[in-house]
C-alpha cells in the first residue's frame, strides 16, 4: 500500500469515524449521517444483542466492511475519494 493511500485513509476515517462505526456495527441512531445521535432509526440498524453478537463473532463486521466498500463503489462517495482510498479496484 502506498504511503499516500495510508495518509488519505487515516484522514478520511478520522473525519468520518462515526459513519464508519454506524456501518460496521449497524447502530440504530449513533453515527447516522455522520452525526453523534440522530432523531430517527436507521433502516440498517440492529438491536443491541445483535450488535454484541456481531462484535464477538467478528464475521458480521467483515461482511459489513465489504458492504461499506460496495456502497462506496456504487456512487455514495466521489470517484476521486475512491481512488485515494484504494477502493476503485
């Protein structure tokens, strides 16, 4: 991995860590639209027991990461950001 990609990824995830947490562990209100707390439930949100189970089993987090990358590729972030993150392949 190139150093530029690593620097960009670090900066990107530091700016959007709430959204990443929301997408990886599927919270209902935390991190929705990159806010601390949202007034409505996310359609992707899981109940607390399922979040805990997902963290313990690890596999759901890997699947959610893959889905996050897929969503990014189909137009949720710009092509330039995709290239800088190294997700354009």
